[in-house]
C-alpha cells in the first residue's frame, strides 16, 4: 500500500536539551527546525501528506513560560519557515482548537493557510492545541448543529478538522514512548506505528528511511485476510 501520509509525534525535546545542560525550550527550538528537514526529506521521497503534533490539548499543564515559547516559535519563526517551505511547494494547514490558542496564533495560522493554499507538492499539517478526543467532540457538536439524527462513518469523517487529508499510513513517535497520547484517534484506526528511541531533535533521514523500510515490510490487511 502506497505510503502517502506520515504523522510524527515529536517527543523528547526536553530530554534532548537536558542532556546538553540547556533549558527545555532550546530542545523545542531545535525540534521546530527539525520539522523543516523532515518535510524536505518526505517531499523528496514523494510523500504527499505529513502531520506534526506540535501542541496537544493536554500541554497547557506545562509551565506558562514553556507554552509561551512554543507558541512564540510558531508566530515568530513562521515567516522564516514559510519563505523556505514555499519554494518546496509546501501547503501548510493547521489542525486543532486554534481559536483557543489566542487571536494572534489563530490569525497567523489562517494567514499561512491562505498564502500556501495553492501549493501542491506536500501538505504539512501542524496539530496545534490538538487532541484526538477534542476533535471527535468538535465533530459531534457540528453534526448535532446540522440536525442529523444518525450518521455513518463516511459522513462523520467530513466533520473532522481536515477531512480532505487521508488517514496516516504510518505514525512515527520518537524518544522511546510507546503510546498515541490522544493523537489522531479516529484517523489512526489502521495506521502502522513505528517507535524509535531517537529524540526528536536528533531524528535523521536515516531514521526516517528505517521507518519507511519497516512500513514497506508490513502487510496491511485492514481487518481482512491476505
Ligand atoms: C515533546 O517533547 C514536544 C512538544 C510537546 C512540543 C513540540 C513542539 C515543537 C517541536 C515546536 C513546534 C513549533 C512549531 C513552529 C510548529 P517534550 O517536551 O515532551 O520532551 P520530553 O519528553 O523529553 O520532556
């Protein structure tokens, strides 16, 4: 089955920084730059969709200074990132409860979605203030508002944040944790999962190739038989 969409749980930034006696946020800075590299590698390999878990609905429990830093990274670095990514044909989209992340964050997200909407080499979906359960609840509330009394899976899908992005074929989580942490709960039903010990700022093209090789060896049966 052709690999179209890879989703990344970018874990281990804090530990990466700590190992270097640096503040945790330094790990997030390196982690943000890593997104660009990974997007470039994926585009070169013909992957059409990528999703990056940048901030979860649970991450508000972190110290305010760290939260501000992560959103600051987005709002301050995005034009720099955009300049380079636009040349790569990147269509940037954002998924999550964006309005709850503040007016500034919301308007930056919408601005760059608009600016890149005609790019078609690779979609980069940034999950920001994202939670899989929140996404399902948000979909249900929209469905209720529309007055449905019952729906099917195909209809439900249309109410997810990015209905036109296919489900991830492969989800890669760095830093050795083996869980989904509320990421793409609906969309991950048949995703292949790949876990690596490497911390996100150290994620390399070689690691990406290993994950893809592993994916290519697996048999996806979607509940059927071969
Ligand atoms: C997990 O590492 C990482 C995060 C919660 C934040 C990821 C955010 C970025 C890479 C920046 C995103 C920026 C933009 C511009 C989209 P952790 O802090 O949980 O690491 P630890 O488990 O080692 O503590």
